[in-house]
């Protein structure tokens, strides 16, 4: 998940018939991915804001 693999693909590889099962079992791993994405957004918008000033 944190390496950019789509959740549906992970779910299928794990043999789960529903993506919700995968999310219920491994969704906690998305917290670090969410934090990393937030940091990237912050850097992007901070850089753009400085360039526009």
C-alpha cells in the first residue's frame, strides 16, 4: 500500500474477495502513507507559494 500498489491488487493477491476485508485488516498501514502524502502536499504548496510571492 505504501509503495503505490492499488488496494484492489493487494486484496486479490491476499485472496480476499472484498477489498473491505483487506482494509479492515491492513488499513492501519495507510496512516503512514497518509502522513507522507500530507508532507508532500505541504512541501508542494509551500514551494508554489514562495514562487508566487
